[in-house]
C-alpha cells in the first residue's frame, strides 16, 4: 500500500487536456453501438467546461475516458503532455489517484468509512493530505456535523457534499463530475454546484462537468454540446 | 425359535399313529417301515406289573391315555382327558439333556358348549416329565397322575389326576372297581392285516370323584374313567390314514373297546368285549362295524361326529352322539377327541377319538 | 394460470443466479447428507443391538438368577416346571474353538418362550438335530467362517445371530462348558397360568432380575452414538447456516419481483404459498441428493464404525448398511423442516414489511445494534450455563450439554469478538487504504458471520477432538508398554495341555504369569475378576493410579484386590472399601489401575484366592517372561517341541500392534466426520463470499475510481478473507482446547469411565491451520477471480446511469 504514495507525481497545477479523434463503441444486444464518433476537444488550464447533451449522447463515456476509467477504441487523450490512453493499468490507477478528482451522481462514498475518513481518503491516497485545507472544506461545505456519520446515514444532498469535499481535499489538477446534482432538487443542486465551482476555482483545477441541464451549463466558462457521439 | 416346529417335530415322532397321512412327512422317523434298533412287540409275552406301568424307552412311542365321562350333581355332562405321550429319538434313556426321550402332554375338558385344550412338551432325562412305575407317577410339568397304592398292590388302582392350564383345570380321584384288562391277544394288539402291533392294556373300571375348574365356574363331578396304556415302535401300516377309536361304558357294567384303522380298502377293525367283572373277550378282525350317521363342520373340515356301532355277533347295535360336536384337539397335530353317549341295543357313555381328518 | 406465471417469475431468479441456487441446494444437501448419514449409522447399529439383545438377552423377559452370580442347579428349573411355572433354562459361558473365543448360550428350545422369537432353528428335522447329540451350533456367517474346521459340531448359519456368539442346546453347552447340571439363569415366560405358587416359596435361593430397558451393549455404546449424533447435528447446523443466509438474500433480491407480482394482483397468501412451495420443492430435491450422499457416507463409514464398536465395546455391528424406509423419510423430513426453519425469518419479513419498502440486498444480513446486543447476551447466558453444568451437573448428557452450550455460546460471541478486533485494528491504522481494509472487513462481517461461525465450530471441533484423540493415543501407548510386560502370551487348548505346558515352561522362562479370569456380577454389573501371581512384573509395570504402599503384598496375601479405573469411578469406590466377589469372598480394595479400552469393570485378585472361590476358572492362558533375545527361540520351540499351534502364541509386539490398530480404527470415523464438517464450513464460506461478491461492486467501485487497480483490490479482498479466517482460527484454538478438556475430563469419564491427561499438540494445529487456510483460499478463489477479471464497464455501470 505504501507504493501508492511513491507512485504519486505531485501536480498541483491545473492541467491542459487535448482530445484527438476519440472513438468508443460498445457491444450491445442489438449490435455494435458507436458511442463516440471522433471527438476533438481542448480544455485550458483552470477552465470549467460543461459537457451537455441528450441522454445517450456519449457524455458519461467521454468523461470516463478522460478519467482513465475506460479506454478509447482509437484516438488520443493528452493530459499534461501525456497520452493517457496508452498507459497500463497501474499507471492509469496512479493517474486517477494523483491527478483526477471524480464526482458521480451516486455511490461516491465508501460505505464502510465514516464521513471524516471518506473526506480524507482520496487525499491520503494521493499523498496530499492537508488537514487545514480539509477543515476549510468541511466548513465551506457545512458538513462539520456529519463527520462521524456513515454514508448510509446521510441524505443524498449531504452525500454529494461529502463527495465534492473528498474530491477537492485531494486538490486534483482535473475535476470530473458526472451529473453530480442529478439526484438533488434544484435549490440544493444549485448550492452544491456553486460550492464546487468556487472551490475548484480556488484550487485552480480544470473542471469538466457532465450535465443535461442548460441552466447549470450556463454558469461554467464554456459549453460543449454533444450529439450522437459528436461535438456540435 | 419356532415353537410350532418343535411341536411338529415332536408330534411327527410321537403320534404318526394318531395322524396318519396328515403328518407332514409320513416316513419321518421311519415309523411306517423299520424299527431302527427299537424293540418290536412280540406276541405271547405277558405283562410285568408294576414294571410295565412305567416307560419303555426301547420302544419308539408310548402313551398313558386317560378319559373320563363326568356328571355334575345337576346332571350336566362333562368329559375330561389327560394324556402323556412319550417319543424316543433313540432306543435308550440316560440322565441329563442328552436323553433321547421326548414327552408331550395333552389335557382337555369338554362341556356341551366348550372344549378346552392344553398341551405341554418336555425333554426327558432331567425330570421335567416322566413316568415311574412304583409308586406310580406320570407327569409333565405340573400335570400329573399320582398313584396312591402301597407297594405290591395294583399301582393303578388308586390315582390322583391333575392338570391345570390357563383356562381350565381339574383334580380327579380315580378308584378302580375292576382289574386291569389286556387288549388284543393277551396284550398283543394287532393294528393291521400286515401284522403291525402294539402292547396294549387298559383299566376301564375307574369311578371318579373330583372337581373341574372352568373359566366361569368350578364344578364337583362324579363319573367313570378309562385308562389306556400302549407302546410300540411301528404301530401303523403305510397305507393307514387314521382311525376311529371307541371306549364305551355300557350301562350293564360291561365295557367295549373298538377301533377301526382306515386304509384305502375296508379298513382294519379290532374290538374287545369286556365283561362287567373284567374278563376280556377279544373279537376277531371284522367283528366290529361302524358307519357314520351325521357329520359336522369342525375346525373347517367335515367330520362324522355321530356313529352307528355294531357288533352283530353280540347283538350290539348303538348310535353314538357327542356331548359337543366341536371336541377338536387343536394341538400340534390336531384330532377329534370327546365324550359321547349312545343308545340302541344298550345305552351308556364313553369316549371317541378320531384322527386323520 | 396466474399462479403459473407468478411461479415462473419467481423461479426465473434462480436461472439468473445459478451459483446461488447451487449454494442453497448443496448446503441443504450436505447438511441432510451428514445428518442422515450419521442417523443411518446409528440406526444400523441400534438395530443390530436390538437384534443382539433380542437374541442374547431375551429382552422383555424376566430372569431368575443366583444373587451371588453363581450357577443355578438344574433341579431348580425342574422344581419350577413341576410347580407349573412356564420357565426355560439358560446356560452361558465362553468357549474357545481354536483361537476363537465364543460366547456360548445354551438354550432349551422346547420350553423357550414363544416371545423370545429369536433364532430360527429351522424345520422339525433341524430342531431334532439341534437337541440330539452330537448337536448343532447356531452362529452368524462371520463366526461360522472363523470356527469352521475347529469343531466337529454341525454349524447352522443364521443371519440373525450376532458375531462371536453361538447358540447351542443346553445339553451341549453343559457338556462343552463342563458344567453338567448347572444353569446361569432361568427365563420366565410372559404368560403364566393363574394360581401358581410364588417364586419366593419355590426357589428362595434365586432372585428375579428384571430386564434392563437397555442391553449392556446399548448402554455402553450410548456415548459413542451420542457423539456421532452430536457431530451430525453440528454439521447439520453448519449446513443450515448456509441455507439461512442464501434464502434470506434471495428473498431480499426478489423483493422487486414480489412488488411487481403484488401490484399485478397476486395476493400475499398466494405469494407466500408459492414461495413455500418453492422452498419445499428445493428441500425435497436437495433432500433426495442429501439422503443419497448420506447413504454413501454411511456405507463408507460403517465399516469403521463397526470396527470401533467392536474394538471399544465388543459390540457386533454388521459392516453393511440396509436401507430403512424410516431413515429415508426422516432424511426428507429434516431437509424440509430445516429449510422451513431457516427461511421462517425471511417469510415473516415478507408478510410484515410493507409492499413498497425499498429492497436492500446489500445490507441484508447486517444485524441491528439491538440484534447484536441480544446475540452477545445469549452467548453470555449459554457460556454461563455451560459453566454451571460443568460445576453442578452429572452424567453423560450433562457433559454433552457443557459441550453444546460452550460451542453455541462461543460461536454466537464470535461476530462481536471479531468486530471488536477489527475496530481495534482500524483505530490503530492511519493509512487510507489500511483503514479502509479493516473498516471494510468489519462491514463484511455480518454477511460472513454465519460462515465464520460455521468455520469456528468446525475448527474447534477439529482441534478439540484431535487433541482428545492424540492425548488418548499418547496415554494409551504408554499404558500399553506398561501393561503388556510379558514377552510372549500363550494359550493351551485344554486343561491337560495347560498342566503339561506349565511343567514344560518351568525351566525355560523367567516366570509364567497365568491369565485367568471369571465373569461375575458385582453390584449388579457384569465384570471380570482376574487372578494374578505375585511377580515382579506386576510390581514394576502394572499402571497403578492409586495404591496403598504395600499394595502388592496385600494383593498377594489374597485379602486385597485392585480395581480398574472404570469400576472405581462408576461405583465411587475408595481405598479400603469392601467388594463381594463371591458369596463367601469379601475383598478389600487396595489400589486402582488404568484399563483403557475396556468397557467393563475389572478386579484383580491373587490367583490362589480366585481359584479357591471359583474352582472352575479356566487356566489355559499364560504370559511368559523371557529375555527379549530368546523370544524367537522360545516361540519356535513352543510350536515345534511342545506342539502348541502357532495361533495360540502371540508375542508382545504383535499384541501391541493389534491394540494400536484397534485404537486407530476407533477414531477413524471421528476423523472423517471432522473433515466433512470442515468441508461444509468451507462451503458455507464459499457461498457467503460468492453472495457478498455480488454486493461488493458498489463498495469497490468508488475505491477503484479513486485509483486502486482491480488487481490490488482483489489482493486486498483475499487478504481480508484470510484475516477473517485467521482471526476465526485464533478464536477456535482456545475454544478447541476447552472442548478437548471437557471431552477428556468430563465426557470420557462419564462415557468410558476413565480420565486422561491432556496433552497439547501445536504441530497438529499448524497442520489444521494449513488445511483450513487451503480451504479458505479455495473458497475465496472463485469470487476473487470474478472480481479481478471484472470489466471496467461493470464497475462503471455502478457509477454512471448513462454511457
């Protein structure tokens, strides 16, 4: 487990991302489904970009490829100067650990750990645990009362706050969020998104946010529309 | 352990003569043919008493056969039977369990409604069953005939007879009012035209007093009794299937013993006319004629229970009726044995035994 | 039609989860198999005892015996018959045909009561040859095999006969046993005529012995069968734990189906009926397989059991199994009952929980805080009860009660103990992954607790029984060395030969130790009195547990006797107590010796005293002391010069070897059952892990997303399972030792009458640990392979609702 600390390449700077001609397809019962059909996209350092599109347009798949959770069929994903699609399993894990912060719509938290341990988990894994920063996040996210609770004892909104806090506590260069407020009502969702935006600006992270809500997308630096696996 | 097989084994050995062809293996023990080392009755040999009251182990079979016609003070008729059979696997006797002698007892009481039967089996050599000539005693378990005569006197003249079974029992005292009577040719009783024979004597002159215990009552009784003593090694011819055997107390004081051994032909009959003072008159073969009068269904078979008995030479012609049609001895080898009454040229009472049905 | 559709919908669950179905069915089948296998063995043995008892003891019947255990004169029998009593004589004794010693039972077939209904002597002709000289022996096929050629007597073989026993006519028995005119007992038939003179008047010198409800053999072997039953039950409980957890999960997973069916108009009653029908169907299917496997197990084990019973108790049980309908039925019944019991909770929940409650398969099996507290309290109560029984209760049942409470209490306590351990480890760790490792292990605990309890039971039983057996072996071997001190053991064929043998040996050996014994009844118990000469062999070697200082002088003088440990404990004798060994022989207990493997009580007395009180005692067997290097010479001259058959000469080594072999066979069954139980526990672990692995994805996906490779995740899963295994193993060690102590100090004393010192065998633990570890690795292997080979898309599915 110690090796996880050694693997860390400490990158505190925001990351520049370049996607070149990305393609991804899945085998389904009806045959081959082309989800991404040649994506070209550049993200500047510290930029916040909304990825919007209909259901099935390929938003989440694109996010997963950038997060190194999945591999493209072809094309390049250059992050911080490296094509991460060529990395092996171990390097990909190290990349996720050290450079990426992920917020999903659900199942973000580790059920066996309490909120405090969840908050510190990724930062510790990335070797960047910083109690002061963590305390600040707790305060900003207003989750101080929840620290000794377990995920199953939290509301969905509280869970997402903790998930955002955990991601940002690790100060990743790149924050990837997949409908992080999808399970929340509008007011709560807006508040959570607001926090996320301001906090990621504070850490200087690059943010790629998948959403189908134009209203949310409007609050980010830039919007990229995805339709049938292509950028419009 | 199958007690049935024991009883059957015993019965086969003992009473082939009683059962004739009904025995599962008629030739078993070779009774029908050879004597296999056993003594064989010879004519012309007189009885030695009291010695001959006892057992004769060198003969294959032997019995002490007592039947009594009894009457209660109210006139109710009863019959009682007490029989001890001896059967030898080998012609000797010795002490202990290695004795080849086997013993079987039958006891019965007949009323007009019921017929009670019991059976006992025992081995010789250890004292569980046996016969002593003087002072006379014959026993199997707790059934016994005990002689009360002083030494030198007729050992069979004064007897106490007891038998007790689960359902019934009796205690009878028998006093002989006449002498012992040799049957056949001075005790040599021929059983077939081929010459099979036995030693045979009787005491037909007992007067009886005693009591019967029945499931519902105890009864004081008086009456007459008849003892048959017989031993042999090959009493039956091969083709003989059974017999009818009559022992009759005539109201005149005379007695009649007669039997017919059935075979494929006419059968073989034999009879002894005994005068009131005890003199035997053996009748020639064929002198006795018996004809069934009435049959009854007994234990699942048709049995002639009423007979016409004739001895033309003596002007004797009677018809017998049983006290109870159902006097069936449901022993290991079953047979019919019960008290009868007869009317005709003379009346009286007696016992009838029928085997082979 | 709707029923059918609903049933199809319910059953489709299993089609999608064949492994779950497999776990359920195999758990149930194995549980049934071990249970019914053990039952089959017990039933076979008991049927055999009953048969033997019917044949040997004329059960149901009352006997007349001599109160001082001596012979009854035959005249008493005749007296009773002539008084109208329906009685039958019996003479019993031991008789040697060559090397084979048989229990000879002389009976009188003509008076034998009908209800004894024992051995068929065949038809009339067979009966006549049975009672007529030279006579016939009725023996079992096995016995006939042994004595054929050793006797001129006709043999009649009967399947109803127990081994090692011969029926003979009473006359033949009296002749062979040289007891003319003597009887051992008089059987009183059930039906007697009324009005009999009382027995007390007729035979005041005899006493009536009512038949024991149990035969000696049954009583002696009771502990062994209780032992087997306990093991079978343990395995059954372990199997049911699998069934319980699998059914619970399947119900939870099918809650959406239930909801859909209900909303489509299927009533709760119909649903319940369908589910119960489904369970019964499974139970019957698994029961059939289980009973078949049980039969197989039983037929594999039965020869061993038969050997054990023969070696330990002298009880004869056939080595082959017969199919008994009641056993089939009980096998199915226990499968169905077990299934229904272990699904009762799930069915109740189905009835109680509102229709629309959200299904929570991933939290199934997680007990509530209250439930956990209750479990701990129950455990504490059981353990206290165990202690209380240990302190204040007596008897074999109490011994097993101590064991049962101890095992059950400890296994209920296990989840709490493990949880505490894991919490502690989590607190002590600081790294993110390490913390997660412990936390996650703790979280998995409820789902695994049944499997771990099963494992604890199996391991503790293995350690406990293993320690008991090994302690026993160590003690036994040491004791054999002491006890079998003579170099050669010889048996003469008859009294004349024995006299010649003693004279012949006088100049050739250092000492001749006669081995003479009589079977007597002391304090209502059958036992042996041995006669010994005063010889240094005894003074130096005999394994005394307790003895006064001049014990051997007192024995030699004829006034003191030694008793074996069994008799000592059973009768609670003390040094100085008096024993009536014969009507005119009262002796003082001066010492106690250990006497393992002997079910009966035993007394050792000076041989002269024995002979003077029991003149008929057999004096055919001798132990010979010679220099070890002369054994071979003496042996060959005994057979060549003296003419003793080689079968009648046994040397010490062979005897020891034989004893050891019997010992080993004795515990073969226990060992086999141990392994089976461990196997069931491994299956429980496997099915639990498999079940858990289906629920693991939501727990693992975020960790994977945060940068831990699948391989490392799989490795951590393996480690976690092994840690739980090892923690359970560690918990099983003290429990197993406690079990061993109870077995050695409580159960053995009650069951066998001897107490053994406890020895510790750490190497055995290591061996067991390795076996357990291997089983653990195997059980975790398939679930783990599934995890390691998981496609990222599977993990992504958890995290995303869209592609």
